[in-house]
C-alpha cells in the first residue's frame, strides 16, 4: 500500500501550487519540506509580471507596490526609459505569499510535513527516504520534485546542476526619494549576463540586488561599491542582506523519469535573461497537474510525459530565444553597451521597446528590431548575424 497518491518534495511556491491543484481534485497529497517555517529566508526580489493574475491566485494583500516601467542604464549611464500607462508588474511580499500558497494547499486537503528533509529518492518505486525523522521511508504513486536549486529528485535524474549566485540588500534611501512606479536596471560587462536591479517598495525603501558569475562575497562587494559610487543611491542605508541561487536554464535537463517529475527551479524553469522563475513555475505546476491527473486516472506513468510536451510547446521557443539574447549581451564590452544605448535612443527605440517589450518574453521585440533594421545598426556585425538567425525560430 502506498502512503500517498502524490508526494511533493519542497513547499516553495511551485510545490505548494502543484500540491493545491492535486489536492483540490481529491488526491491524497503529502508535501515534504525540510525547513521549520515556510517562506523564510526571503530569496527573491518579488517582481512579478501583471500576467500573474491570469496564471495563479495573487490576493491584493500581498502586493506592496505596482510598477509600470523601467529605467535601463548603460555602464556610463545613458538611460533608456521604457514605460506603459498600465501596471506592468507587482512587487510582492514573497514570504507571506509563500505561506499563503502552502496554507491554500493544506486547506484543499494536502498534508504539509515540516522538518522532513528528503535525502534519497527512487524514481521507479517512487519511494523517498528522509535524512531526519529516523530515516522514515514514504511511498507514493507519483513523486514531484519541487526542491528548488538543490532538488534531490533533479539530482537523481540529472548528472549536473548549474546555478549562479544572487545577492540582494533592502536599502533605505536617505535623500533622493524613488519613483515608485519604475524599476532601475544597470548593465555592465563585469557582471554580464547578470545585472543590478533596484525594485522600489516605497519612495524610501528598495530591494537592490544582482546576479552574476561571481561568488556571494564578490556580489556583496559589487553592491556596496555601487551604492557608494551611484549618485542616486549614495548614502543609502543597508537594512538587511539576502542571498540565494538562480538556476541556469538548461535545455537538456531531464524533467520526467519513471514515476517522477521535477518542476520550478528544480527543473531550471527560469527566464535566461532575468532569472525570474515564478510565472513559468506556476504554469508548469498547471501542466504537471494535468498530466499527473491523467496518469493517476489510467494508472499509467507514461502519461507523465504529457507534462514535458506541454512545457516545451509553451516555453521552449521563447527560452531558446532568450538564451541567444543573453549570449549576445554577455559578449558586449562596456563601450559597445554604451554605443548601443546611444544608438537605440537616437533611433527612437524607447517607444518601440515600450510598445513591444515584455518582461516575460523578448521574442516579439527582437523580431521587430530585426525587421526595422535597428539591431543591424546597434550591434557589432558578428553578433547581429547571430541574432538575426533568430528569424529561424519565428
Ligand atoms: C535574489 C533572487 C531574486 C529573485 N527575484 C525574482 C523575481 O523578482 N521574480 C521571479 O519570478 N523570480 C525571482 N527569483 C526566482 C524565484 O525566487 C524562484 O524561481 C522561485 O523561488 C522558485 O520556486 P520553487 O518553488 O521552484 O523553489 P524554491 O522557492 O527554492 O522552494 C524550494 C523548497 O524546497 C525545499 N527543499 C529543498 N530541498 C529539500 C529536500 N531535500 N527535502 C525537503 N524540502 C526541500 C526548500 O526548503 C524550499 O522551501 C529570484 C531568485 C533569487 C535568488
């Protein structure tokens, strides 16, 4: 006799959303979470595209701020302003939102087992062994690995796992108040393909962070220097510091094996250009639940593969395009980045980016820029040729 229909490993936002969907359909769901408390420590900038409301439940009480545009800064501070009239993104209280999603799963009937750290998984018998709790073993019909960047289920299916470090400060502005409806993004060859972000919570508080191919200590150092050298943030007080890991999107990652699936950060389902993972993770929780329900109804683990098909149909083209954009950016030196910003401004690209830009997908914008020959004039030849090959994807 199995203990559960579905065992979810990890009570992060993606695991809780998947657990809710399964429990709501009447399946016996257990959620194993290694931590004592859900949602802490904060490891997120909490910026979610307004499309979230079409994908998952986000009550108003978790929205701290609303954003309608961005200032994009080149290394020498040529600034491109991108904006729309309507709200483009929400800045959320991620800790409370995680708790809410977990409670929602529990209210739908899922059993949440805190301080249950899974150490071993067997994808064919779908048995898991706990590192604590006296090495307890549990078995289910389906295993869902939602353990984030250090997922044990992902490690059981895949040989390697790549991630980059991210650091974030909560800062208090001393003099210059912030425009609360705009985020700031700073690019520089030394952190590329990462970037520095400032996401305002109020006129006086901001989440200032970055990710990149440096260790956490170096990222902290870069952020401190940035505060001291940037006019806008000079004198800002660091109230708290956070750090986390962002998975590197991996096209070849196996996400279904026998009776097990992985989703969210465990499956590297993050946008290559921004590192954002919540929206994709939530959509994948929906696809995974649809496939898991079919699989349980017909007692056929093969049907779990439908999840992979739905995920790839929806996201693969866009994620491949973003990988190309990311690779192109990574090769640009600071002078080239400055030139690019200047030429983009000259060519009136601010309006184009405002119309076609989208924080979740860049394909439409790149396509439009190729069509209007803007990329041709702003990128070095070699990189332009590579980007224009993107046409093949459209
Ligand atoms: C600094 C930073 C800023 C970010 N900003 C944004 C942003 O603005 N917008 C956005 O969309 N995304 C952002 N992200 C990414 C986003 O936070 C992740 O994509 C998201 O948290 C993924 O959710 P998840 O449920 O897959 O994994 P996680 O949130 O990592 O949750 C995994 C859970 O599994 C548990 N777990 C792990 N291993 C085990 C085990 N062996 N046994 C039991 N439990 C286990 C963990 O304790 C954790 O609770 C950011 C990430 C970082 C690091």
